[in-house]
C-alpha cells in the first residue's frame, strides 16, 4: 500500500483492488438488499434484483468511497494539510468526512442557496464552508482562489481518476457479494464517477451489461453517449438532484468504451420508483437512487440484476405534509 | 409443537418460546440496527442504542408475529377455514398474510374511510374486505356478523393472549440479539399487545426497565397505568396512527404488573424523532415507531437501550411535496 501517487490514467484492475484495500478500514461494506416483493414487480419472470445499499454508506452516499480514496492517494501532496472542492451535494460532505478521517482539513465551496441539510452535513464533518454565487463559474473561481491562498489540494467531485477508482469499489462489492453472477447492472449517472467506476469494475471483474440511468430532464450523458460528442447539460430540472451535473471529461471515454447503454427516465418514472423502493423495502433513498430502479423496471430486465442505491440524503421537511 | 390450543391466561416463558419456534419458519428474524450517530444524540455519555427493525418484518410490522401465532394456535378451531378481524391498520394486513400463509381465508372488516394503502395491503395478501361505518361499534358488529355467517374464528388485534405471546417474540429476539444485556427497553403502546408481550419477555428473559411510550394525544394507557383504572381513549388525534387504540382488557393487568413506566410524547417530539431516525439511519419507519425513539431521547437514557421500531407502513404521497 505504498502507491500514494494520484492516478494519471483510467484505473486498472489493480488500481481498483488497491483502492478497495486502502479505504476498506474506514468505510462500510454496505449490504446487498433483496426483496421478493420487488422481484415480483418486474415484468419478466425469474428476475432477481440485488440492491447495493450505498444509502447506508458513511456520509449517506457512495461519495465517501471516492473522496476517501482521493484524499489517501493525494495526501503526500497535501503539504498544507488541506483539501478543497466545490459541491452543492454529497461530495462536499464526503470530502469533509474523508479529510477529517485522515487528519486533514477540507474547504468546501458551496452555492449560497445550497439546502440547509447539505450545509449542516458538511459542518457536521468539520468542513470549512465558503459560500459563493450559485453558478458553476463562481464555484470554480472560488475553489481556485482557496487553492491558491491556502495551498489546498483540489479534489474534483468526479472528473478525477482516483475518485473513479474509489467509486468503482461499490460495484466491485456488488459483483462480489450478490448471490449470483449478474447479468445486468443499473447505475445512475450524473457526473459519471459512479458509472465510469462501475463500467471498469464490471469490465475487469464481471460480465454484466452495464446500463447508465439518467433523468430526461438532465440528459447530457445520454446525448453524449448516443452522439459520441461530449455535450454539457442544459438547464437540468429533476427531483434527482444528484444527477444534474454534466458528465466529466475523464469519465466520458471510459463510459463510451465500457457502458452498454444509457436510458432516460421521466420524472414520473423516478417518483414511482422512489415510492416503490421506500414502501416495499423500507429503505430511505434519495431520488437519484431511484434512477437505477426505474430503469430496471422499465427495461424488461432478465436474470440477475444489480441496482445501485447510490445515496439516502434527502430533505425531510416532508414530515410536515403527512 | 402439538400445543394447538389457544391460551387462556397470560403467556408463560414456555408459551413465548413455543410461539417463537412456531412462527420462526415464516417470519424474518429482523436485524438489530445500531448507529454511532444515533448514540451521539443521547444526552448521557456511553449510551448504546439497539433498534429492533420490525419495519423490515413480513407485512412491514411486528403484527405479523402475533397474527401468525394466533392463526396457528387457533387453526384446529377454524373448521370453516376462515378467520375474521376488524382493523384499520397493520393487523388487518398481518392477519390476511398469516391466514394465507397457513392456507386459510381471512375476512377483514375495515372502516370505509381507511387509507388506500392499507386497503391495498390487505388485498395484496388475499384478504377479503368488508367495509363498514368508521365507528368501533360498526366494526365490532360487522365482524360478529361475518363470524356468525361464515363460521370464521375472530382474532382480536391485541386483546388476545396468543397475539401477546406472538408479539413477545420481537422483544425476546431484541434481548437475545443485542450485543449487550439491555438496561432499558422502550416500546410504543396502542392496544398494548406489543408492550404486554415485551414486559413478559423481559420479565422471563431480561432484566431491563420496560418503558411504554404513548402519544399525549392518545394517552389512555398512561392514564390507566397511573390511576390503576382502565380508561378508554378519548378522541385520539396523533400522527402515530398505530397508537390510537384503547388498551386491551387482557393487556392492562400484564402492563400494570411488569411495565416500569409509561411516558408521554408530544406530536413535535414524535415528528422530531421520526425525522432523526429516517435521516440518520435511512430506515423508513412509520410515525408510531418513532415513539420509542422520542422517549429514549427525552428520558435521559443510560447504558444499553433497546428500542422497538415497530413498523414501516406509511402513506408515501409525501413524494409530491419534495
């Protein structure tokens, strides 16, 4: 475990196994959840669904894996003892947690209109928050300023090979722990860290069809995949707030090469899938995590199917509406 | 396992162990859930909370235990091959499931204003629904008519020793499976089947303080316990819909004898506890299941604490409010 150099190319099989060993002492090996009632919902007969419960991961999302792996592989470069990122979502909390876990500080740039729950989560892990205007440009500029002023190491949420290697470990565990070899794997896609990691993990260690699952209202990965031209997202508007980001530049070629298909989900399909998962399994997932389920239900799935429940961080003001 | 006669007195230690063996092949041994973040919320230091996840039980609630035990112990009397009960909540679905599991039919009397989700649940387990006016008298009269017309065996939701013995197995497992001997056990109380069973299980197999947890807005068990006089509930009005019922006549003396205290929770305390459980553990529970958590947080808990998460059946129209 001496390889503390950041990756400069897409993760190899060994890179993913190294990441798994590196982060293993600090993260949860989340359970594979099965449900007869969920199996019965599939149109095809004899479908077996295996849900990977990353909503039960540290910080409530798979993001803890990539963030921790990146902090660990970049730590020799963090001479100022600090990391920095910009995030309105789960990566900010994950980096704050990962940095603190390894004895570092994390600066998190957040849009000033970020949800209170996300701000509280970053604070609870000791992250130092700098607020900025809610534009991508303001976020990047502010993060760069902090990087220059503090000597912090920037960890991008997904456009980073060490992040991709860390996220790949979620799918590696899904492949290792499912009771059967998987015929298909359904993975939500936003920036593409999880999907690129899943595609590589399956390429090296599995034999499933890998399907990316994206909201119609944030369909840049689908467009990029279908046209072969990287296309940024335009005005994303979906309840799956974790999937609003544009596909990463490093992620896209991996996805082009190793993902079998990307399919789109309507808001109604996402809501219905969220409702089904929560009511049938009693597992509280965030809307982004419903994307894989919605796709599997829609896609005339066959055989053994792995589905990534990527996170469980969601505002709970809903209790007021009961 | 020949004892297929219904109990005529409060369950003994052997009765509870027999019930456990009887129902074991058909129910889930639900997990004990722990959470460092939840432990940290307690006022006292070194508190360890052990949550019994009965929201993950068959039919989504502990009610499956009692219903199945009652169906199995009453089956020799069910010459017409049918059972009947009245229920607006989880017992109806549980009896339908239990009857079908044992090859019987179940008639479920439901108020005509019952929530759609509860009606769907009963139907999904093959229950035959008869709707009636939404009064206790209409429910009891209708159930009695069905009993007479069909020769069905009536299984009361909680005022029944075999139900109590079945529900006791949830607390028995909590005692058996928690990593430490429990100092206190917090149990929601509505009709008192779960609480009476918990008190007996702890009396025979544990050494904890047993605390009943009841909404202020449905405080009949508290009043009965504190005054020593059985007092029916008046105009219950709480989000903890499973706890609105009056304490059972058979349940009350068991609770008087073996429960250490009953404490009351405000609606705000119940909502806050629900919010905390769902956001911290990502386990989707119903509001009634928040009662034990609310009480443990309020009650300056010490040591090892068992908390019954009694169910997870709750309307999900809340997704429309995200």
